[in-house]
C-alpha cells in the first residue's frame, strides 16, 4: 500500500469530519440566534448551510485526491485525451496485427519459393549430368577422327619416300645414256606401281565416301571425315604436281622419254578428271539427299559489337546470348536444333595451350571472354561463322567458330577515303562512269583497312544519288581536270550495322 493511500485514508475522514462538525456548529448557532443570510428565513438559512457543507465535502475530497495523485488529476482534467490515446492504440494494435498476418503469409510464400528453387537445382543437376555424357560421346568421335588422321599421315610418308626414290632415279638418268634407258624402263615400272597405288587410294577414297554416306546421322563425325578427305585430296594433287615437275625436267634432259612422259601426263589428266567426276557425283548426291546448301565455309551467320570493359562473367553471358540469336537465324534457314538446345555448335577457336585438353563450348567461351577482357580497344566485333558446308536437311546443328576483331575507328568523321582526278571536259557519260567507278575504289579502300561489310547487304560504303548528280554538275561546270574527294560523313569503325555514308567534295581545278 502506497504512502498516498495511507494518508488519504487518514486525512480524508478527518477532513470530512471537521467540515461536517463545522457545518453543524455554524448551523446550530445560526439557528439558535435565528440569524439570516442573504435575507433568508432562519430555517432556510440553516438548510442552506447544511447544503453548502454537503457540497464542500465531495469537493474537498476531490481536491485532496487531485493534489495527492497525478492519476486522479489526469482522470479529472485529461480524460478525453486518455480516451483518444486509447482509441489510437487500439487502431495501431489492429494495424500491427494485420502486418503480422501479412508477414506470416510472406514467410510461407518465401518457404514455398525456396522449395521450388531446390527442385529446380535438382533438375539442373540432372541436365548437367546428361551434358557430361554427351561430351564423352563427342570425345570418342574425336579420337576416331584423330586415328584416321594418323593413317593419312602414314600414307603421306609413303608418298614422300616414293618421291625421294624418283629423285634418285632422276640423278641416275643424268649419268649415262645407257643408265637413262634402264632408268626409263624403271620409271615406267615405277609409274605403273604409282598408278596402282593411285587406284588403291581411289578405292580408299570411294570406301571413305561410302562411310560418309553411312555417317550422315552425326554431323560432327561427318565434318571431320570430309575435312580429312579434302586434305588427302590436296596431298594427292600436290604429289601429282610434283611428279609433273619431275617429268617435265626429264623431258628437257631426255628427248627419247618425251613421248612416254606425255602419255603419263595424259593418263594423270584422265585420273584427275575421274577424281573431279567423283567429287561432283559426291556433291550431287549430297545435294539430292540433304537438299540445297544453306551455309558455305566461312559464311557469317551473326555479328554483334561487344564492350570490353565488362566483367568476364558478363562477357560470357553476352557470348551465350549471341549464340542463341545465331541459332534462331540458322533455325529460320531450316537447320535443326541439336542436343544443346541450339541450331549451332561451337568448335573454335581453340587456344594453342588448350589443344591437348578436352574441348567444350564452355571452355571455348571462357577462353574467348578472357581474351576479350584483355583487349586494348573499347569494343570488339564478335562474328559467328560457319566452319563447313551445311545442307538444309542435314540432321545436325551448324558447326561454327567465333571470330573476334578489335572494333577500332578506321576513318574519322570528315576523313578523306579516296581521291580521284576526273576530267570535267569529258563527255557527260564518261564523267558519270568515272564517278560510278569511285564506289568500287571506296569498297577496295575499306577492304584494305579491314572494314567488315554490312550484315545482310554485303555493302561497305554508299554515296547518296543526289551527291553523285551534284558532283557531276560541278565537274561539267569546271570543264577541266578536277579532284574529287570521297569523305566519311560519320566515324567509320571495323564493324558497321549499315553501310557507312560517303560525301563527295569537288575541289578546285588542278594546275596541270
């Protein structure tokens, strides 16, 4: 019990008793004297005194309570404010309760999203495992292609050995006439053996062609086989050219062997014609089986400019986006989507220090991202190009390589690209022809500077028709040899999405 409560229990009764006693005494004395207050009768005066004392009793108690307790003071004079605060607190309590319910709902939603993310992570892990299995399959195909390359190298060594033997036979022929005749017979025998070996190689080529027909289900294996065959064909042609040179030398030194060597050349020409016929038949068969050619080797599928100040991770993301866009363009040409989910498959370029490692798109893109990040230029040009001939109906994606070129500024705005001297006194048709030939000179100058043609059109620079007509009028007005300057209307970079504009400026007549 507080001190104020104890005092109130003592002071309030005593104060009330004193006020009641004082009222009774005052009322008794006034009644006894029959005194009157405010002109009232004595009885009414006594009643008025009793009423006043009754009023003073509660007022005195409230006054003592208000003076002694802050809470009583607030209840008497600040009750409305307290009620308003209570209503505000009630509303705040309801609002906080609503926020708590919303927070619980958000927590439940976040927990559901976390569970969904966990399921997605498990699905991606399974896809990564499938990708590793596909990579192992591709590696086995690469090992088979390397085995075929080693076989081709062994055949090349055999041909080189045969070439060395022919050279030794040539030296023997130069010693004596008798040795020449004997060596000529040996040469004929050697040529017959070479012709037999050539037939063997032709048989091997036909066998390889049959294998190519059976291997059309896998584009990558087929591409490697075709590349091997082309290399072997080049080696055969090189060997044939070497034999032609040796035979020509023998013809100059040995008159008697001229007719036989001519016959050998005719037979070799016939073999070449047969080989060309086989190539044409192979191409015709592929055209009939796989449809028309969509891309030739080196064709550009997609091109984009990439900023080099980005992080390697951002550059890798941009390169992957470029491959997706290139895939959409290839898919629009009828190329099917492969196991990677795209219609293109990256095979290069490969850094020299990574030639002996396992190849993958991820490794190639990561290596290119590091190379782009080290570039001194502010931007580079990323060009997606086909690495081999692609037919419309082939069952595999397009093998592509990513070509990186620094996107430097070649011609500043206003820089002179080409300057020519045109005779303004010539006929109008001649002047127009000279102005028109200026376009080819602009194209040649752009190619010499390494500028890439505009995508889709293949153009480099273009001159508005009104510029050509205005220059024609200026030259006719001059009537004598006058220099014409072709200047860049804007900054010209290595890669331009549109043909860059060129302004023609007709100068003063030359002193000559």
